[in-house]
């Protein structure tokens, strides 16, 4: 299990290498069964325009047949970036709903925005 560097710039370089090599970093823990859920929100930070590759390590282990997935991405300028396209690719069999972008620096004070989005999109 590899830990990411605490240093921002080092982490950025590691993440770029993982993206370039289409890596699937191992997670400490995986979800194995999402059969009891219909709607699934995949929230994560924007790393080089998409989710961290470790998110795909998890998504590829799950069966999304008949599910609806919603991209939520924190970012520092890229907005939703490639989040919807990534879910289309990595959540085989799922429909992709409207997503949400949250400015990373404002994440702690975005509860109302997130709740409003969830109410509108997920009911
Ligand atoms: C490796 C790495 C790559 C990043 N790439 C982007 C990017 O392409 N676009 C962007 O808007 N923000 C980018 N960011 C900023 C993150 O999206 C931002 O730090 C995150 O959303 C805030 O969550 P955090 O506090 O968990 O880092 C990057 C950050 C890291 C560490």
C-alpha cells in the first residue's frame, strides 16, 4: 500500500505518473456489494482533470448494472472536468446523472449547495 506524499507538489507529480500509466493503486479497503443502492454518488477531488486513479480501482470492482451514478468533484478551477465521462467509462451498465462541482477551498461551507443539488437530482 503506497501512501501519497504530504507535500502538494510531490503528490501532483505522483498523480501525474499514475494517470499517464493508467495505474490502479490499491486501496486499504474496498466496497464489494452495492446491490442495495439505486443511486450512487461518486465524490472525489479533481486530479489532472479526472478522479484520482484509485477511485477507478474501486469502481471497476463493482457491478453497476441498472444503477444511476452521479459525479461530484471538488476542484480548484476545473469544475466538473472529466468526472461524468469517467463514470460513463468506469461504471459499466450505469446511467450517469447530472453532477456537481464544488470549489475545494469552499467545501466545508458548501453543505447547502450540496444538499440543494442532492434534493434536485436524487429527489
Ligand atoms: C494531484 C493533484 C492534481 C490536481 N489537479 C487539479 C486539476 O486538474 N484541476 C483542478 O481544478 N484542481 C486540481 N487539483 C486541486 C484539487 O482538486 C483540490 O485540491 C481538491 O479538490 C480539494 O480537495 P483536497 O482538500 O482533498 O485536496 C489537483 C490537486 C492534486 C493534489
